[in-house]
């Protein structure tokens, strides 16, 4: 089934771990990928943390990777801003880690009179930040969102509001909803193909969410693999417009097939 696949793009939460608990089968899968001469990358939509935060989290699990193997939705929008809005000022609704990530990429981050508002998954959201963002957006600023997730999964089957839900709040106030850049945006798919250097039919994207992980590969030659170790269920697939190429219980089933 996976003979042609040379590269796996792995979602993180719900796919390789849940919260702060690494799945028991994750390391065996990664080892098998390497043993069969393939590559793996991680891609997270979660824009509340920096690339380095995720690299360090993986290290705590005993997984050591090169920095280029850790992709985030923030990288996708940062590249876009550099290509299309070089020098423009940006008001970022986000965590200190997110703001530092933008500054690292050379984005002109400002608090006052921005050209662009960028909404991230802000776990440090305050009413003041929300009010400023709405003011700028209402008055005509270019407006982008990083990741469209409604909720972020936590341990014990609980969820907290994510970037998409925050965007709905801002929409209620301003009447504007942003273009998003994380999964399932075509911006993300283009980024993955360019960064890995593989042809679309040599890439498999693995994740637990239909509307982000699986949808990003829709209408493309990239193989989509839904794992049932996180959010989506087989019942969800039946009612979804987005259908994965493959449905498996978890990564251990891929390991057996490689």
C-alpha cells in the first residue's frame, strides 16, 4: 500500500502523543520509517508555541530531530508575509512564543497602527488584545488567521478553544473572517511539497482530524491517512465531505505495513 511513499508528514497531538503522553507505538513507527529509507517530518497547526518549543517537547519524549523536520503553521504564514508583504507592520494576537517566532523570521511586529492583523492560537488572550484587534480589523487592516482549528485537544478527552473559535468571536464583532494558513490551507500543502522536495504522490500526511489533517491533502496526489487515536471517529468519516485515502487505528498499523 505504501510502496511509493517516501515521506510521512505527521500531525502531533492525537497522532504521536496526547497532551504530554507519548503513544507507546510512536517510536517503533519512527524507527521503521528510517529503517526502510524513508523520511518523516512533523507538522503542527498549533500556533501557540514556537518551533523550538516543539523540538524540546519531542526531546523530552526521547525523539531527536533536525530543525527542518519540525514544521508549524506559523512557518507557512511567515513565509507568505515575507514574500507578499515585506516590511509591512503586523499586530499579532498571540502568545509570547508566537510573537518571538515572527520576530525571528524578520516580521515587523507592532502594537500600534499595523498594516496587518494576524490571529494565532492565543492562550494568553486578554480583552485588551481582542479589543485592539477588532478595532484594527474593523478599520480596514488586512486580516489573516494562522490555524482554523475550533478546539485544541487536552488530556482526559477535554478541549480548549483554539484559533478558529477566536476568529468566530472577532467575526461577530467586526463582520470579517480571516483567510487561514495552517492545515487544510493550500498554502500549507504547497509549503510541505516545497520544503520536503518530494513529489505529491511520494508524500503521505497522517493525522487524526478530518477537517485539517485529511482535508489538506484533498484534491491532490498526496496520500491522506486518518488515524483514530485522536479526535475523529469512523462515524465522523461517514458524515464528512472529506474522505481519507486510508483509515487506521493508529501508527502501529502503518508500522506493520512498511
